[in-house]
C-alpha cells in the first residue's frame, strides 16, 4: 500500500492547527477576563464599603436633621384626634443614639460583636426568661413603648409617640409612632399591645408570674384606634407609667400560634421590634442552652440604623477559662471577677488593647444570701425566726469578705436599695460583724451546744445544719461558699454546700427546694417596685419571693410605696420599708457591686451611662489590636 501525503491532507492539518490555536487563545483571554473581573469586583467591593460607611453617616445625619425639622413643625403637624380632650398630651421626641457612633473617629459599618456570658440562660422567651443574661439579649430584640434615657434617666417614649395621664392616676392613653414594624415586617398595632397584656402576660396558663406580680393593678387595656391604647388601673400607683409602658410589646400574629404549654416549654421563641433579631427563628429548631445565640441587624427597625451586623452571645462559666477566651479573641466583652479586674489592669500593655470599665449605674446590683423562711418539701427550715436570720448576718464578717473575695471592690450592702438613691435612708447602717451577739440570739431561739460536741442543737436534740446552694463554675461563688461554711462552723452550725448549674437555679427557686442560696439582684429602674421580690403575694405561683418572707408590715409599706404619688412622702415610706427589711433580714445583704467590664478597644463608642451600656451603639474600629498580657 502506498502512503501519500497530498495537498488535501496538508490543508486539513493546517485547519486543525488553526482551530486548536483559536481555542487556546480563547482560553487565555477568558483567564485574563476572569482576573480582570475579580480585580474589578474587589475594587468595587472596597468602594461599596466606603460608600456604605458614608451612607450610614449620611442617613444618621439625615435622620437627625429630619427629627429636628419634625420637632420644629410639631405644633401644626401633630394629630391630636386620638387624645382625650382637655388632658395634657406629653409628646415624645424620636429615640436616637445617646452618643452617635457616626461622629466617633474610626467609625466603620458592619462586623460582629461577641459577649461572653458567665452563666447559662435557661431560655430567652420573653416574660418566661428570668435572669440577667436573658435580659441582655431581650433588650436588643424587643422594644417597649417607653424606656429610660441613658444620660438623664428620664422615662421617654420609645415605640410611643405620645401619651396622656389621668390627673388622678387611674388611666394612661398611649399613641404608637406611625410606620412601626416587627422584625418580620408585620406592622405593630394597638391590638398587639392589648394582646401582650391581656392574652399573654395576664394569661394564668403562661408562666409569666414575675411580670404579672408588678402589673396586678392593671384592670384593662382598650384599643382606641389602630395606633392608640388606653390602660386602666385599679390603683393610682407611682410606678404605673414606667411599668405599664416599659413592657416589651410582642407580635400577636406570631405568639398566638402557640398553646401556653408550648410557650412554657420553649427556650428561644423570640420575635420583637428592636434593633436586632434572632438570626434564625424556627419554632421547631429554636435556640437551646449550650449553643451560641446569634442576633443580626433588624432591617425593618424604625429607628436609626445600628452599626454592627451581628451580635453573638456565648457562655463560658469558669472564671479563668472565660478570661482566657477573652484574651484569645473569642469574645469582645466579659464581666471579670473582682480579683481578675484588680490584677489584670496592672499588666503592661493591657490598656493599649482593652477598655477597663468600672462604675455605679441604675442596674448596679447587690449580692446576698437568701434564707428560706418557709417550708422546704413540707418541713420548716431553721430560718423561720427573724432572730435566727439576724444571727446569721451578725456571724458573717462582710467587710472581710469584700476584702478577701472581691479584692476590696464594693461596699457592704445594708438592703435592697442603692445607697445613692434618695429612697435609701443614709442614717441606716449595715449590721456589724458581731458573732457574740449572734450566738446570744441563737440561744434565745433554743439553739445551743447541749452535748459539748461543738455543734448547736435545739431542744429536740436536732443539730443546726443546712444546705447552702450556689451555682458552679465560678471562683467567686466557691470563695463565698468556703467562707460561709468556715464562718458558721465557728458558731456550731453545720453547712453542706450544694453546687448546681446556673440554668437550673430558676427551677430551684420556683419550687422553694433550698435552705439557703447565694445570688444577686440588679435593678432595672431608678426605683424598682419591691413587690416583685418582697411582698407576700409574690410567694404565690412560684413568684420571686422565693424565700417565702411573709411580713404584714412590709406588705403594708410596699403597698404604700406603690400608691404614694408625692415624691418626698414616698421617699419617707421607702425609708420605713428599708428599716423593716433591715430588722427582719430575709436576706443577708453582702455587697453592693459596681459594674465592671473588659471590652476590646477594637470596639468603638463604648460609653458608661447611668443605665449601663448601650451595645446597639457599638461599632468595629477595624483591625483588632494584638492581645495584651496574654
């Protein structure tokens, strides 16, 4: 066979080579286009980020200008058809940043902020959640009709545009701002307000006892028009405005889908109208303890746009591990223990990377030992007699506790009222450390060492012993329990320490299944209604009088505090109540504590306010400084 390479074959090879060459050139061009496209996208992204920051600043400035313009024309533009004739209308300025983050050097829009909690919230469902950790989440997600101004503590309109108050104190008529929406885009209406009170909080099948106890004077909530409600009261109380308008407003269209039993068992049914929302709200897969809780910016928020894209809440219960996690960049804010605060702020370079904050504000709390004055599982505890409770206080050297446990940070607490408040009587002083007087009081009550074994017994020969419950994972709580055990051992009392996870502490207090426990309360208002914690009515339904303190005199004074509208007269009643609490000692009040926080300096606009902190004003300043003192 002859193999011949002809002209036709040559032309075919040339054409094939040309095709291959064209395909290769096209591939090269596509690669160049792709690189160019990526470069363009990167540049556009950088420009967009700059524009976004500028736009946020412009929007904030525009919002402020609009608010000012609206204020200048209010007299002619305001609709008063909703109001009762002849009663003063208290118009409310639009809520804004207390300190505008856009005016702070280094401002940037976007980013994530992480707070590390020291305790595990059991749930974050509104009105069922009961601890301070859940409150920090709820304050970001849910709004009320009014709130306290961070700088002045004046109660101002938040969702409410205006209100009227009955001169005799028996009703409040409130008007919503127009155009308000929940985070899912549904409008906020007067019916949502009515439903929140009458069908959720006041529903006895829903476990909202804590809030119900402070709102028992409300007799009805009536819808006047789609934006207006009137709240009526059985009593003219000094707290009516703050408490009624300070309630988180819930969306009826969401929560009404669930039966009370579903709500009570829920851990993360959380939908509101605040500046942030839950990242993923799925009733069948809601947030549960043990997982990070993530909030994202609510794009339907009616107010000024908050800078941060996300807020994350995580839990590290061990004190040392929490500080290590903070140092390693796992969080942007923690509450350090007092020993950690005193020691860490002295480290070289610490101040370069961290804000170290310490101040007294309206939420500054007090730590205490709660003595169960009633029955535990059908059996009377040793603390039913007020003389025994006073003896327990006298046998604790609380000044030494503050020096040794809290490194000298704080002062001995004398009661539930912040001593900076006019509601506290400056002439009333904390009980001293006087174990000899304590022993005499115990002997008066029949407790003495009858057999010489160093343990005191009653007439029936029963030893004075009790169980002391505390939460686990904390250096401070362990120090407290060790000190308490040692102190009472010296006077012949046997103490058994029970350590539990914080998440079940609520169940322990609701069931009254304890002898004594240590906790802390923090206030949420300049004057906090004492009924919730100390009135005998709050013993019922698992209320917050979990020590079961039943004092007719205290009940009378609490009712009088709530019904006295004149400020000076009410302060005098507060002083009487404080003296009664001091005399009967349902708690041993240990320490009034300032707020302490470590916050990374990569977080901007961190301001210490009279109300605490305002995290919705925070922003990311850019690259985070290197960890200090690691």
